[in-house]
C-alpha cells in the first residue's frame, strides 16, 4: 500500500529536528559570539535610565526634608524616610492617608525599591556581559564536534566512493599487502633465467676442471648477463600492480600518516628505474617498502 503520507510526515519531522539543531547549536551561538565581539549585544538596562531614577529618588527625599539631594547622603535619607513612615503608621493610618503624608512616604518607598532593583539588574547585567562570550563558546562546542565528525566522515567516505571500495580500513591494508606480495612474485619470476644460468655455469665449471699444473687462461663460465631486468609483459603486470597499490594508498584511507605515504610514494617511484635497477635490486628496495607498509 502507498505510504506517501507517512513518508511526508517523517520528512517534515526530520527537517524540523535538523532545523532545531542548526538554530540551537550553530546559528544562535555563532550570532551571539559575533554580536559580543562587535560589542552590539543589547543589555538588560538599555530600556531603563538608572541615573534618572536615582535623581528622582534624591529629589523626593529632599522635598520630604530628610536629604540634601545628593548621592553621598542617599542612604541616610532613605533610612530617615523609613523612620517617618513608621511614625505615620503609629499615629494612625486613616489620618495619614487623609493628610496625604503616608501616600507620599509610600511613593518614596516604591521609588527606593525601583531604584534598588535597577541597580541590582545593572550588577547582574555586568556579570552576564562578562561571561556571555564564555557561555556562547561552551554552547558552540557540540557544533564544533559535529563539524569535525562530519568532515572526517565525508573525507573518509568520498575517496572510497571514488575508488569504489567501501571496505573497512583493516581489509584495505591486507589487500595492499597482497599487492606487494604479487609485485615481489613478479620480480622473483623475472630473474629465473639467472638461476638457470647459474646452474649451467656450475655444471660447466665441474666438467672443464683444469688438470694439475695447468694454467687457466679463460673463464669456464658463460659470458651471459650477470643481472636480469623485467621484460615487456612482466613490466606491464608490474606497473599495473604498482598503480593499483598507489590508488589504494591515495584513495582508500589506509592507516598511514601523510609523511609515511610520501615516503612510500618515493620508494615506489624508485622501483620504476627500468634499465638502471636489476630485479635483485628491485626486490631489495621492495623489502624496504614492505617494512614501511607494515609499520
């Protein structure tokens, strides 16, 4: 049966989850960090004027006759206003309300409370402002971890897709080892003529052994070449195996450092000095490559 409504619902819910993660872990922390660095983050007291409220309180205390209208004696004036408020309550609430003095003292108390709250908000604002950048940096840690994980996943997967090989790294390393063994096999089989020549030379040396007292003027060994090189067919197989090994080295993310990969690349290039290296020399150089590969 068609499941299109369920698919649409699942897609919408997935998109909503991804959008929430993006806004919470990426956009909002980054926005806060940028605003903080540019010093454009709004503060709690931007919509209030604390200085104006303090001046208003000082004027109210001065009109009441308990202060001189300055900030230096504000605490004593507020304490004096509180004593007057207590006296008015003791005299009688009704008469104080009728005269209006109690209401005046209540307004001073409200203004005092308002000024104190704004001052407390200013202290909190300074504390928050001093730690806002640290909090946003902590909030961005999950985003950084997600970016690192996703980048490593992408950079490890794309080369394997390009090489059409999604096997685990351990299996890739074992396959590369098999290719090195095949390269060594090609070099060993390419020098079989030397083994035949050595056996033939040994037989000839025994057959033409000189008589006692005779002087040997010519060598009994044949004048064949003392080293072997890869023939066209063998060279083609050799180059193909090297090319496959280097492709896996470059695109299958083996367990090698960049420095080790560069070293193996240079050593593999040295193997292609055809005409300058014998198969025996190439086998010795291949042993060095296998040591680096196994490290």
